[in-house]
């Protein structure tokens, strides 16, 4: 496994790959969720490249850029074991040099949900992912369903900007007790870690109600909100029941829907979701 | 020479090209300026692809999209003779399908000059060029110095978005009497065609003054304006003497400068420029 930092090293390494290349873009501090993406890439492509870059432009001014957890050595060991060919770990200065001034923006799909609470977040995501795609020129790229809106936005960007890249979205990986895996779980105190189970528990209750025949979106949202309200450490930012394709809130579930939430547990902002239908 | 329309045909044709690929993006109605780009591509690359697409998103609501001249058969004959391998002529519906919502924007460089008078123009240009780059994946792409700001904006986009593509900018091609070649010259009546010579004549006067030692930008702009004022059919939109890299207006010419203008001759908007230094 080769670890490169500069664009020049990346280009040289990429030019030596023949056959298909799968890219797994990450911000590092890898967990089983990332590794499931690597395994999917490994199974589908001749070569696997993983980028590790904590992208400053997708963090808001009051968000956790400085504190975001980093551990390149541990990440590299995990990726080596997982059979990755190439790790690209660029510096912020090389990704955003002086006089940087170009942005990729997806419009409608970035307005609701995360986009509503994190202005500029998706512009940072789509811009950096476009850069990763351009520099690596993968045939397939792998994203997690945990960041459901991100996956939808990237799919839209790929379609709109004519990238000849297949976007593969892999299921959420959860701890044994149901908590969706996230690098940000490391922020949680033991007490908050227990409290954080309310997210998945609430979503699973609503999924059970859906399976039992409930199709009223307001009722499903209220079921989730009532369940979240039982946890004093949880502070709800939003609970959404939206069309899976457009991410617009629905009244009645006829097509596949995304039931999603953002919840603060202490000072840590967590997101989770289930697909209904 | 193969002519393709759909993305699928393009991908199939592109996958059969080994070695380096040069792309010449055009809006068709080709003239000697375009053909000079094709020759440069032919000399530098194993394969040459030319896109012909009158891109609606770079035209303002009051601009000449509907009337923009088109002649695919004539274009194809010229390109075949010039040794082009592949012509890609997509439809607006395939380039901008329903629910299209992704844009590539370059900020600072698009604010002055053309960007100031044609709001949204460069967003349309950078977006379509990104799409052309993604779909064709060329090693080099060729643009004309006639659209000087466009060339600078594309260079910035390529640098910022990490495209592994070399941008080659070729000199302005002029008619024997000095008029810069442009598909829009076809709009000119015989009288306007004669009047349009005032653009290049004024620029050449200023270039002579520069060569003779003049370094005062205001004096050079005034020299051009005075010269343009002698032609009753010419209606000046702007005359600029700007830094060649930043496109910001300068006081004194120390670095290479771009002396440029937009002038209406009758109802036809013409642009022209010379590089000083």
C-alpha cells in the first residue's frame, strides 16, 4: 500500500493503475463503516484508493474542524489490512491554495435537512468531492448511507456534471446496540453514549410502525419526536420524513421515504436515518 | 471521423482512444480561429475530439441564443479535413435534463469585464466546460485568446478543481484587414463589417504606443477610446487595461497586461484584445 500526499505523487501512482479504480473518500479516523465501503470497493474494482482529508470548507465557522479526530497511523494500518492500494492524504494548503475561488454547488437538494442547518456545508462537500474525482478519476466511488443527504447530493452532482463514475451507497454500519457508527461518537461521554441510543431506538420504532402499515408521515415524525423526548440529554434539531429522491417532506408515504434526524447529545451533533419502503 | 450525440456514444468512442486526447470545445459555426485550435491539438495529442454545443446556460435572457449561427454539416466537413477523430454534438436536453441543478462557479476572476456585463455568463461557461472535461477526460484542452477572460477563468477552474488537464491558449486569428475572427461577425452588414475594423485598429494603436514606451494605463485606455469615438457605428461598452493574471485594472503597466474591449457595432456585440508585455 502506497501513501501519497501531493498531487504529483497521486498522479504518478494513479497512472500506474490499470483496470478499474474504486475511490472511498473519507475524513479519516476510520471505523467499521468506512471499512465496509473499502470492502465493497475491493469486491467491485481492480484497485482501491482511499482519500483521507478533513475538508475545512465543509465545516461551518462554529463547527468542530479543529477538534475533529485524526489518527493517520491507525487509519493506515486498518487500510493496509483491508487490501487498499493507495491512500491519498493531501494537505489543506495543497487542496485550497492561495487565491482559491472555484465552487461546485448543487441547488435544490442541498436546501432541506442538513443543508438548512449547516449553510455552506454541501458546497464544501461537492467541491472537495469534485476535486477528488478529478484528481483520482475513479470508475466507482463509495459513500455511506449514514450521510443520506450527502449521498443524494453526490449522485445529483455526478449526473448533472456528466461524471462517468458510478456512485455506490452502502448501508449504515451500527454498533451491536444500534448506535450508527460515526467518527464523532468519540466525543461522547459514557453517559452520553448511553443516551445516544435514543436516535436509533426512535427510528426503529417508526420503522416498525411503517412495517405494520402506518403511512402517515406526520404520525411517524411524532412517534420519533415522542420517543426522543424521553431522553433528557437529547436535544432535537430536526426530524424529517421526506421523499427519498427529492428530500422534500411528504404527507403520505407512497414512494420510498427517508426518515432522518439530527440530534444533539450534550454538545455532540449526531445524525441517523432509516429508509422506509 | 466519428460524429456522436449521446453520452453513451461518446463514452464508447472515448474508450476506444488510447494515448493522449486533446479537446477543442466549440459552439460550432467554425472559422479559422477554431481550426487553429484543432491544428494545435492535432500537433500535441494522439487523438483530437471537438465538441460542438451552443450552450444555453452561458447566454443571458436578452442575448442571441436563438439566432446564434449553426451549420453542423459545414463544420463536420471542415473538421474531417482537419484530421479530427471525434465530433461530439450533444443536445441541450441531454446536457441539461429535467431537474438539472449543479453549477461550477469561479468567483473573483469572473467579476470584471465580460462578467460585469454578462451576469451568469461565466457560470454557464465553467459549468459546461466542467461537463465536457468530465465526459471526454482529455489530457489537453484548447481555447482561443480571443475570449481572454474565458481562458483565464478556465485556467483558474482547472487549477482549483484539480483537473489533470493542460489548458493551451492559442493566439487570436484575424482577417487580413485585422478583424478578429468570430462566429458573430456573420451578423454584420457590409457597412458594419467595415466599421468593425475600428476595434483592432484602436488596439493596435495602443500596442504601438506601448511598444514606444507608454506605461500609463489611463493614457492607453484613453487612446483606445478616442480612436473608437471616430467610428459613428461603434458603441463602446468597456475598454479595459488590466493585469493579465488577475484581470484587475492597473494604473501603471509593470507586468503583462490585457488591453480589452467590448463594443457594439450596430446590434452586434464584438470583443477583442491584445496582450501588452
